[in-house]
C-alpha cells in the first residue's frame, strides 16, 4: 500500500498552529529575551548597526566594546577583511542570541513563537533546536565569509536568529506544499514568495543602506539555503515530517501525530507467515462471535417463550439480567 493511500494521509490534516507551546520554543524565546536584555545592560545600546554604537566603539567606550566583544559578529572576526582581522570565533555561538535592534528583537521573538508552535511538534524538540540553532550558526559563518565583498566599506553586523527563523520558514515548502493559504494560493508559493521578499529587502538594505554599519545582507539567504538543504535531505531519506494539527492527550493520538514522529514511506517486505497467522486469528474470532450470537439467540427465544407462557415474573434473576443485556445491544 502506498503512503498516500493510508487513512491518516487521506484525512488531509493542515499545517497550522498547535494549541501548545513546547519546551524547545519556550527555551528559545527565553534565551532571545534574556540575551537582548543582557546585551543592553552590558553595552548600554539598543541598536548595534546604528551610528552611535560604532562611534562609541571608535572612541573606546568600555561598555560598548564589551558588548561588541561578546555578541557583535562582523566579517573580520572570522577572516581578514581590508587588512583587518580580530579573532572572534566564539561570536558564532553568541551572535544569534541578540537581535541588532529593539524592533527586530520583538519581531524575532514573535516569529519564534509562531513557527515553534507549528514545527516543534513535527520535528521533535531535539531536531527542531538542531535545525534552528544550526542554521543560526552556519548562516552567521557563511555571511561572515561573503558580506565584506557586498557591503563595500561599510560594516556588516551579523546578529540575531534570522538565519534559523528563515530556515524553519522553509519547512512548509516540503511539509504541506499544496495546502491552501492566503487568497487560496498554495502554501509553498506563499512561503517562497515571502522568503524571497525578506531576502531581497535585506540584500538591498545591505548594499544601499547608509551609515557606517548595516545589517548583514546575506544572513537570510544563507538561512533559507540551509533550511532548504535540510528538508531536501529529509525528503531524500523519505522522512519528511508528517502534518499533525493540534496537541492532544498522548492516549488519544496516532503514532504520526506524536511529537518527533517522522514518516518513513519505504515499504516493508511482505511477511506471508505473519499475514496468514493474522488472518487465521481473525477468522477464529469471527467464528467464535457467530457461535456466541447463535447461542444468545437460542437463549433469548426460550426466555421469550417462557414469558409468553408464564409471564415476566416467572424469570429468574440471571434470565432478567440476560434479557436486559440483549435489549441494550439492540
């Protein structure tokens, strides 16, 4: 039987918000909020791509410099850029915890909340966090390698979880490509269009933006590429996550609706011995049920004859109980 003939596939569940918020999503939201507050306290700055922050760096402001040393990833922290190199490889692990601005930080937390509710129950907490954090780190690394040649003399500020968010946003392209979305358009088309618009805006702002520093123009692009690559890898293995709408009690869900379940569409070899054994068991159960029904019918006929001849008061307690049970069946 092909996977698209199975009952759970035919039910056409939707890729949608669940009613629950899982541990991984909660942890990411707490980490992003705490990271931004910590950076604010340490650096005394709200905008890390703003002119004031980099003026503070240039004038030797200790608080701004400390925040820069911990959270602000720039290309010359990874590779030499215009004869400048200041090793900061540890920022690949910290840069995504702090958004480059207050508005961006709020938007990031909202998107983590929205995407996490949809994806964590499908991937499972470990796989979801691995995709999100892995995409954040890798997109930061790749942006560090290429941004300097795109922004020219400006500073590319590589911060925030946008790489992980856009990687997760690519998942619906493979999970529910034909589901109807805005204006009845397929979800795949809407998702790809949204990703393309976000990436184009980031690229244009990075190239043409004013000031000494700009937000990374390629971080979103690399995040989308990483998300697409991950989903293509899952598809090649036949293990794209199934769609499960809503969170229910553990006893009330099918295996494919449980957190972390990944479909395996490969067909298993036919085991004739198990098939015949199951068929024999079912046949015996049906035969026993038929015999029981005939016996019950015969007993019921005798009770009805007794009622007709002697009245219902002549029935024993066991006969009354049997009669009641038969009437409930009907």
